[in-house]
DNA sequence: CGCTCCTTTGAGGGCCATCAAAAGGAGTGG
DNA sequence: CCACTCCTTTTGATGGCCCTCAAAGGAGCG
C-alpha cells in the first residue's frame, strides 16, 4: 500500500521532472492515480545498490537526484557498464523478462529515488492507456539505446567514443533544462572507461588531449565544454546547417 | 481487419512454434483471439525488407520460417548488425518508442512471416493479461539480449566471439527442437562479422582455425559442431559438472 | 558464360591494451 | 588537523590483436 502522504510530500504532480519522467502525457487526474502507488524511498548513499543481479524484480525506479550506473560482472570477473541514469530517468526493466534482475544498479552519488511497484503500476496501466504507452515506450527506448551503445563500440575510435559520451551527457542535461556546457558529472573516469570499452589509461590520455586542444575538459567531476562544434565534429555528429545559421 | 481464414490456413493454434512464439502461456480461447488479428503475409525473398529505418511502425512480425537480420547503416555509411531472428522469434519492437522504426529488418533467406498489427495486439492485451505479460517480456528480452551483445564486444576476443556465436545459434536450434550439432545457417560470414564487430577476413581465419582444430566447421551455410565441449570452453562458457555427468 | 559479390590468404601496420610506477584525492581514525 | 591507507588518475614504454590493403579463387545468378 502507498504511504500516507505528508503535507511536505513532493508528489508527481509537483515534481520538476514530469516532462522527463513517467507522467509525460498524462492528465492531472491520472498523475494523481500514479502518485498513489509511487513510493518515495529514503536517500541512498554512494555505492549502495538499487538492486543486484538475481534479485527478485519488484519495482521500477525513477531517479529524483543523483546518478545510477547499470552494470554487471561477467563470468570472467570483469565489470561491464551498460548505462548511466540521470534525474527523471526510469530503470529496472531488466527484471521484467524473468521476474529477476539480470543486471545490477548502484548509486554513484547521493541518490534520491521513487519506487514504482510493478504489479500496481501494471494494473493501473490497464486503466490508463497513456501510462501503458509510456511503459512500452520506455522499454523500447531501453533496447534502442543499448543498440546505439553497440554502434559506439563497433564503429567509433576511442576519441570519438569519448567525445560522443561528453556530448551525449551535455544533451541530457540540456533536455532537463540545466546548464549544459559546464556541469558536475559524478562519474569516475574508470566507470566511463568501462562503459566505452576502453581502459582508464586511454580515457585519461584522451581527456588530456581534448583539454590541450581546447575542446573540453573534465577534472574533479566538473565538465566544461569549450568548443561545442569541435566536440560534435569529433563525435562524428553532423551539424544541421540550419541550426548553425540560427546560432550565427 | 483480419483475412478470412481458409480451410488450409495454419493458425496460431496449430503452429509448431507456439512454445517459442507469442502464444506461450495462453489458454486456447485466448490463442484463438490472438489468431483473429494475426495476418499471415505472403513469403518474402532474400534481400527484401520487413521494414526500414524511418518506416511508420504498424506491426510486430513473427517468423515462421527463414532468418532475418536487424541492422542499420550508421552516419558514416557503415553497416552494423544488431541481431538475427529465427523461426518463432518476434521482432519490430524498435518502432514502439517513436512510432517509427529505428532500425531495418531484411530477409537473409526465403521468409515466411506473420504480421501482428500493434494497435489491435495492444487492445487485445488489455483484456488478456498473459498476452500483455508476453509483450512486456519480449520487450525486456530485447534490451537484455542487446546488453549481452555488448558484453561480447567489450570483453571477448575474436575467437571467443565466434565460438559464442556458433554455440548460441546451436542452442537456439536446440530450443526449437531441431538437430543442433549440424544445421543449415543461411547467414553470410560477412554478416556475422558485422554482428561480431570483426572483419570478414578475421572471421574467415578463425573459422579455418576452428576447423583444423576439430572444434567446428561452417562451410557453404552448413554448420557442424565437432567438439561441443571445446567450443563451449573457447566461448568462455563454464560447463556445469552435473550436466557433464549425465552425458557420461 | 560472364558478372557480381563473397570468401580466402598473405603482408604490414596502427590503435589501444598491458604493464609499471608515481602522484593525486577521498575517506578514516587518531 | 594530520597521518595513513586505498583507490583513482596520470604518464611512459612496449607489444599484441586485429584491421587494412591487396589480389586471387569461389559461389550464385541472370
């Protein structure tokens, strides 16, 4: 059962992440129904797990603040990181297939999350078509993004991967309405390496070069994009000519 | 509207792929309702597309016979292959996110498919809980498998990738009740290379070595597994001791 | 039979991993 | 606040895996 909301409770209806999170496209009355089943969890500390491989699947999680990494330890004992989740993102869908989580998710930072008990969410979605569509959409997005990750690993050089990563993070901050050419990124270089299929040494060398080339810097969890066009070019992203005209 | 079924129509109810395909876990009356919306398509020839990047998303597709590759052409004009679909597999979920297909799917072989109009499938799923669960499950599986693909690309050597690929295909044939140590595989070596993140040259060299080592061979679309244990060892798969005892 | 695409085989080289070691930060307990 | 430890990051030297390039042989198809 959902907890009784206190006067100070921040519900979905007045959460700043509505545009990014699940409520997108829901009318107010439906957001309120969603709000009923959302369980606001106590904050997690760095290193704590939302779930681990083999855990019973019970809930999806929406992030209110902080960063989460989705990862696994392979048979041979090496870590592989599959993605990073920012405020407004929803994760946990890896457990739907077998009612058991196939991957692990842990906090890279102090974390504030909402828990969405899946059975209840599912029942509600049968009555709220837009919510149902949201769930399908988020799951489809998971797979599509994983395949973009595959592209990165298959066809991009180490420099391109790094540039694309920084640019991608910047875009995600932009979507959320934050400053996006200078932001805090609480991810270890080591973890980025494990996400990009590189070694920490290579990441370090590339960041040094990007800094001296005046493209971007990332030191002490602070990212600064100095030359956005150069960054995009390096990432292999074609700049839309019309968009460039608007800038000028 | 669904076509009128002829006396010769093979419906979901008497399809040999029920255990693999969508009807899994449905009672007969529900299978019949699913059958009502399934649209049996005329056969496709090698090279024809089920859909392409940018096509409007309308249906999921279930494969009755043949092999499909899911792929894309990157910005830089290179092909990346994301997966191969065998009889009983369902594909097309890449279109759910934006109502537009993000990838392309084409026949590697003569192909026989069923089309499942998504709107109708979705409506039906609201009334048939097990069908609803099936859809969620298949979508979750897509993402999970894509991440296993990532593992392959990140942490396995070329030999391991090749071994894992052949072993994986063998297991998929096994699940379907076919002979699984000697089977026809209508996939070009070139396409396997594009799936494994390798070049055709490398694939060729590895297959030559696996053949001379007496592990497996793949010539002219015929795969033969000669030493299954060695293949698994090469793929980096730990053999369960109890399972080995049963063999002896 | 001729065309095209796929596959094979060989030679050479580049990108990034590996190994090693030192320096820098973060967290802990005194 | 400092000493201590552990983990992360940096920097350099070396080498290996697999790509690239090249060309010949084979398979499929009109």
